[in-house]
């Protein structure tokens, strides 16, 4: 099993990897499908299903589909140009993606939110269609946004294509048990094995350059969030808090009366800064999703800013270790809130962050696996219940608490020798089973939990 670190950590745009980035990716794939057809098309249609319908407006799914069909991509998103193009499309009812003729597309009429039953493959489904000049559908493709910006067609999902089909890698572990066995046999760290796997697909220079960019985008996102205030979009009138909290924390630095637990406020503020940027539609890195994007960068920033001996040179090992753990969770369970609740998003992110921190602080592979297990175990059962479908309440604060749990999990693991009662594989399988048993109203539909028990207008 191989999932690249650059699949787990993708540069994109907020507020959601499954509801914003995924639909934009699906739209780009549909345009490629149209470019390969032996006949021409005249118009476009789109239907959103399941969670994409119920929380689509709050997650900007409609905007993502419109812009995706116009040729925009998440990894090089230009917000100013996007706003201008959205206004033009809504006024002129056409899109003009590269390599295709001008296509009729009126979002008010041709983009439909279907609130009926989910499509059979996944809770995040969308159907994209093309029509002829008479408005008759002449081709269509069903896509599933399966979490973290990953997208599969209906045919790919049925064929089990959610796995790598490239050349073999030297350490193809599919479980934590296999990972530990291979580490023991090879004498390598988890990051070392992950690096070797990556180098089977790309050069060392490209790998290092890519990892550097991932951290640069993460860190820049923290910095923007720490220096930006105001009200988040969407109608809840949620006030950005990271900047004000950060200013207070800076003012308290060096004071003898500062409580030791204040370090938790630093971790929370770093994470909240990222998720406030995400909620505002800014540039973030999926880690493993947008809704959980603050946990990993906040943990890295905490380590660099506060832990003696921390070095930016080790950030790559942090990311590689975290990606290895995230790949196990995705392969054996889910990283999608619409599929398994927030345990699959913030829980997975905390496990990844705990593993990465444990690794760069000198933990053995067994301690790293223990750290990931502790973090994931103590997120089991967490629901995804965003108020009004916005990635704001409780999502922003939840990332802060996820980072705190990650650091605590890594610390506990480092205090031990790596032996522990519950293996990571058992925690991952428990998360999968819990997600399968969880009521649909707690899976990113905004139909249960906080979403219906607090004022949301």
C-alpha cells in the first residue's frame, strides 16, 4: 500500500477538502472527460447529493463546482479572479474552460441540491452532466469526494481504485503491525521507510522541495491567521479570535506569574489561526482534511517554538511520519467526516501529529505507533455536527484541542517503552466500525448535535 505524502498533504483552498477541493477536482476531471469525447457538447449540469447537498452552501460546494467547471483549480487558486468570474458566470450563464467551446451553465437553474437519499457509493456524491444544443444529456459521470480532496468516479470506487497502482515500493506496509515489523527488520525509522517509498516515485530533490513547500504553506497560513481579525463569512457572525489571543500571549511572555498551562493556549491559537483562515476560504494544506488542517501545523509550530533542540531540518521527518500514519487510517478506515464523523478528521489529524512529534523527539517506531494510538483512541466516537454546515463551530476550537491531545499523546508515549495494551490497528478498526454505526445526522449533515441545539441564524 502506498499513499504519497503529497496526497495526504495537498495545498488547497478552504473551507473543506471533501466539500470544496473534492468537487473542484471532480469538475476538472469532468472537463478532461469532455475534452476526450469524439463529439462536442453545448451545456453543463450538476447535481449534489448527500452531505454535499445538506452542507454544501456552508462548505462553498456550489462555488467550488461552478469555478471547477470554469477551469479553476484548488492548488493555484486566485481568489480575486475567482470572484470576478463567479459574478460573470451568474450574469452571463456560460463558462469557457480551456480546450472546450463556450458552454451554457446557469448555476441558479443547472446546479441542483438533491436532499434525497445518498448515492450508493459514498455520502459525498455529485453527478456532472453535459448536454447538446437542445438541452438533452449526452454524457454524465458520477463522482465521489471521499475525504481529504480525494475523488473517485463511480466506476473507480466499484473497482477498488482507492489504492496505488504504480510500481512496487520497498516498504508496502498496510497496517501498523506490518509497519513495525518492517521497521525492525530494516533498522529504519518510520520516516526513513516512508522516504524510501517516496523515492521510488520521485527524485530526492523533488521530494525535499515538495516537503519544504508544504511546511511553508502551513506556516504562512498560521502567520496570516495570527495577524488577521474580523468576522468570518457565512452568516453565523463568528469573530476571529486567534489574533487577539496571540497578542495577549505575546504580552504575557516573560512574566513570572504565567501559568504553566498557558502553553495549551499557544497550541490552540496556532491551530485556530489555520482554521480561521480555512473558514474564510484561504489557502491551507489538507492534513489530512481541511476541517482538521490546523492540528498538524500547530503541533509542528509548537515544537519549533517551544521545545529545546527542535530544528526546522527535522520538519520533513515529522511530515513523512505523519503521512505514514494518515495513510494507514485512510486505507483501513476513513478520513472523511461525512463517512465516519469528526473522529475520522480531527482524530486522524491528532494521530498523525502525535506520531510526527514523537518521531522528531527521538521516539522509536514502537513509541511512534503508541503515540498515534493514544491520540486516535481518545477521539473515538466524535461526531461531525457543524452549525449551519459551516466549518466554524465547533470545528475551529476542535483543532486546538486536537493539537493539545496530540502533544499529550506523544509525551505519554515517550515516557514509556513502546509497549501498550491497545494496538493502533485496533483503534483504527474501532474508528471504522464506530463510523459505520454512527447515525447519518452526525456525519457532516448539520442535522444533529450542536448544529440543531444552538442558535444558528
